[in-house]
C-alpha cells in the first residue's frame, strides 16, 4: 500500500480491530454480509461495499486491479 502509493489512488478506510471493539464489530458485520464463518476471519480484510476480500493475496490483487 505504501510502496505503490495506493492511499493516493484508491479511497478506503483503515480500521484497527485488535484494540478497538467497535471496529472489530464492524469487521464481524461485514463478514456476516459475505456469509463468512466469523470464527475463520482474519486480517487483512477488505469489504468493497459488496464483496469481502481476506488475506494478503486477495487484498493485494484488489488494490492492484484498482491502480492499474
């Protein structure tokens, strides 16, 4: 994200979930929208308004597709 200046090219919000219960709740809600097993979700996690992306590979591909 930093190396490719993604923050300057794609609008998104980063939320810290480890120490913030409200943000962790947001993550769980989005995972449920995508019918994911909430006991198996992890970070990085991205929700684009319709779809969930989880894990380095999927999240990186999402951003690569947006900046190319």
